[in-house]
C-alpha cells in the first residue's frame, strides 16, 4: 500500500494544531485553550494529581499548578488530599467546571457551524469518520518512549 505513517503523523499534528488556532474563538469563552484542555482532561479522567496532569499534558508541574490555581479561583476545580499520599492533592472538576466546559464546547460547535455547513456532505462525512478514527487513536495506550 505504501503508506507513509511518518508523514501521516506529521500531517495529523500540524493540521490539528492549525484547526485549533483557526477555529473562531467564541466571545463568551473565558478560559485559555490550555486551561480548557486541562479542565477537560480532569473531567474525562477523573480526579488527578498535579504531577500526573503535568505528565499527561507534557508540561511542567509549575505550569500546571498555575493553571490549577486559576481554575480553582474561578471555582471550576477543587483540591482534596490524596488518600495515598498526604503530601499530594487530587484535583477534581466542580459542577461549575462541568457547566463551563459544556458551555464552551457548545460555543465552539456554534462558532464552527457556518463553516461546516459550507462543506459538501462528502467532506462532512469524512470529518465524522476522521473524528471516530481520532477517538480510537486516542483510546490506544501510549507506546513506551
């Protein structure tokens, strides 16, 4: 078949990053993309330690700590002691955080609707199929580095 998986990987990452930067940012969004991504990660995976979030986000602990502090001040996450390690905290999304995340995702859907409407049915089907493939890719365990 002659697939160039290396090129596919490059194209996937660069195109996804361009889409995120290109997507119209709704006015009612008050979180940065980084903060929203962290909030979504905690929401998806459940209460997490800052060290785990830093590893998953491929970021430094101080950077994640700063985001968590801002999210906490906004009432979107809360800390509780980690039962397995008294020195650590578990971060969980609050009801307000889930509401903010849902509103943000809805606002992005609304902002992209006019652009998606201009695509052909075939292109929209390809996007649906691509999203399903991306979900399967994300669900895979990461290979050892």
